[in-house]
């Protein structure tokens, strides 16, 4: 309210992210996290890293050419990084 009253631009990105995250969190785990909970930032960061890893061309072609995993080292290990990110996200969900 204060920023809007002073005529400044208001960045609602963070609040929207928290709201959408809590809706998904509620559907998946049956509870929400309070705003400001550090777990929300951890989840946001890990999911972002996971999505970035998924966009690597080697990962995109993995379904079509599973043999590309053997060449993972040539491309700075994008498949290995994806698996690590996935395990990290799964660990968060198990907690």
C-alpha cells in the first residue's frame, strides 16, 4: 500500500510466486507454507534450476537418443546435473 500510494511501481512477482506455490503445495501435500518461510525460496530456486537443466539440448534429445547419455561428459554433464537437481527436488518433497 505504501509503495502504491507514493506512485512507485510495485513488483508483485514474488507475491504471485508465493501464492501459486502455496496452491500447488496445498494440492500436493495438504498444507500451505506461511509467507516468508525459507522453504518457499528453497523450492523456488531448486525448481528453477531443474527447469533450466531440462532445457539443455542433450536432455531434450535424451528420449529420442538414449545413447546420448554416454556423451554427457562432452557437454559439461547436463544429464548428470539434471539427475542431481531432480534428486534435490525429491528430497525437498520427502521432507
